[in-house]
């Protein structure tokens, strides 16, 4: 597969799935009754979670900018993109070990009841990005140094 096509497909498919995940709920939690957190809401609120005492939630949210940095590095053929994407997977998977989530601005936590499809779709976009990066740089290195 041509390198430029692989690069374009990796970025396009990953971003399309990432955006698609916004149309689903990410998880449900218990705080004054059962609540659902949409993926878009989690994306928008995650960046400011640290202000309400949600340091752990903010660290998980950092998977998002790390993915975008990985995409930018891929655009410039920087192999460090694979490292950014790998850390992003680790951060996003760490959510599975959470039992509670920041539920209110006061710092109150709510029990996570279930993880919904929006989370898994978001996670799959990061995994697809990482796999695409791996194959791109594996092939790129072989092509680059062939005589």
C-alpha cells in the first residue's frame, strides 16, 4: 500500500470513528439517581475536570490531545507519533479500572454503573490510529532505507 494512502486512511478512519463516538453515551453513573454521560459531554467537560478536583478524570482525558499530537506528528513523518498514541491507549484503558467518577462541581463522586458504546468506539479510534501508525512507520522505515 502506498505510504501516503496509508497515512491518509489512518488519519481519516481514526478521526471519523472518533467523531462518530460523540453520538453515543460513554458511561452511566449514580449521582442523585442514574445518569448517562454522553461522549461529547465527556470530551467537553474532561478538559476542565481538574478544576473541580477531577485530576484522574483529566489525566484520562489527556488521551484526546495526545491523539491529536500523534496525528500531527504523523503528518510530518515523526516516529514519536507512535509513542504519543501508545500513551493515549494506556490512559484511555485506565478508565476501565475506575469505580467512581467526578459527578458534581463540588468534588462529589458517583459510582460508575456501566461503560457504554461511546467509550468503546472512542477507544477503537485510538487503537486504529496506533495500529495505522505502527504499519506506516514499519513500512516507511523499510522503504526509506532501501537502495
